[in-house]
């Protein structure tokens, strides 16, 4: 059996895709990746991929920002056509489309090849703030997803709440849930030396609605506890603004760390003391998803302070690895930090439970039902 894994970025940037590739290879399934060249393209990373990887480049005539709606539409058409052709050339038995933008060319290729199609929805795309900005485009993508999803052989999503949403919305079989958890080998058994003091870390993309502003605003309160530091690692939309605010307000208890290679994300996180997985429910996608950071912190043995969304509460009720803060209030966040700082027994218990969760909810375990499904397809040939 041959699987074509499709994602519309430079492949290696998406850890979910690289984990898929690893599991397909471990299961003895031939896999090829098709991706799009993006701004962070790195040929060395592509060369290091353990499978054949094809990167489609956008036509140079349509690069950069385009004001013309005609050119924008043509760029999208040429992009989709190029991805479709790259998939068709490989003649896979199964196409694994990652997210809604990749589903469209994957579906076109599937119709040409008469092969199987798996739709892996990393998020509820049409319920994100990005899609909300463009009403007409949003309606088109909703219509497209509704039409194609019923023609997919299997749908996957990242949380139980999202699976129920898609099942009820499209009247389909409940999607298979594969959370953005960690490979078993990446769960730390030996923890590194901690950074000085008591460090509360928020890593990943530095966007609003991810608790960074709340951490910043708490710095004045925590001045009375010199050991307690807020820390951010990553890059993103509010990075410059946040750094300027920290500098102007002289918040010397807010630290910034540069981004690291994905392979070093968990070991570096383990040097901190607490992880922050706060996602404000500013859109339905944020409310029904689960934060990737939550599993990364857990694999690093960090107790987690998390927002009160269904999947976070479900996991914490089961494993007791952190503190859920109601209403994402700054006061609740400060109280949670202080509890973990002052109650050593609670801290140690949450740390042990975090690693237990990361061990029991591993990527290998979550991905196994999909491998079993594909094995069933193969046996029927």
C-alpha cells in the first residue's frame, strides 16, 4: 500500500505530518509527501525527511501580495492544479489530506485516481478567526467541506468535542480522534536541571488569545515573589508588540527565549517549572480543540495551567496534571501559579501525573486505529 500525505506548507513545519510519516513507515506502509514551498522553506529539512518528499512551488508570476482578485484566483487555481498533478504522478492507494485547504486538491486527485481519501482536520477551519474575516470565502469553504467530507473514506480530527461537532453538523460517522500528542520516545524520563527561580512558560506561536497578555499583566503582582518569572518562547503576530510592552513597563520578571528546533522543544520546556496552555474561546475552533502545548508540557513533566474548554477539562479530570482556570481571569491565573509555587506536594503530584498522561496518550497509541483501518483496506484487495 502507498499513502500520499498532503499538506500545503513545506511538510517538515507540521509536526503532526512528520509523526504521521513515521508511523506509516513503522507499519511498513510506503509513504510519499506532497507539500507547498513557503517562506520558511528549508531544503536541508526536506532532505532529512525519511520518505520521498515533493515540494510544489508557486508560479513566480503570482508571488508576493496580489491586489488583483483575478490574479489571486489564478494563483489559487495554479496552486491547486500543481498539487493535484504531483499527487496523481505518485499513483497512491490512499491520499491523506491535512486540513481543509489540502482536502480540495486531494479530492480532485482522488477522483482521477479512483483511490481512497482520508481527511485529517487539524482544526475546525471554517470556525477560525481567519475565515471569519472573509464571509464570502468562508461560506464557499463551508459548502466545499460539506460536499467533500461525505465522499471521504475516513475523517480524523483532534478532539472528542470536535468529533461530535463534525458528526452532528454533517451527519457522518463520528470522526476518528487523533490528538496532537507526543511520540512515546519524546516523553522525558530524565528531567534536566531547572532554570533559576520558578519559571512559568508559554511556548509556541506568539498570538493573542493564548494567555500571553494575561501573563504580562500578572508581572506587577508577582514582583512581590522574586522567584516567580513569566517566560515566552517562540515567534508570531504579537511578538514585537509584547516585547515593546515588557520593555516600556520594565517588567524584568518577563523573559523571552528564542525559538528552538522542534526536536528540542520538549527538553527546553523541561527547564521551566509550569506550562501555560490557555486558549481564549474567541472562536468555536478554539473552544472545541485541544492545545498542542498541553501535551508538550506534559511530556516535559510540567504541571499545566490551562483554559476551561471541554477537552482540557476532560483530560485534567482524568489525569489531574494541572489547574483549569475558569473564565481565563488574570486573578485565577495568579492564584493557580501561587498554588503550584507554594504547595510542593501538589506540584510534584501534577508533574508525575503529567508524564503519566503523556505516556498513556501517546501518538503511537492514537494512530494505531488508523493503521488498523488501512490494514483492513489492504486485506480486501
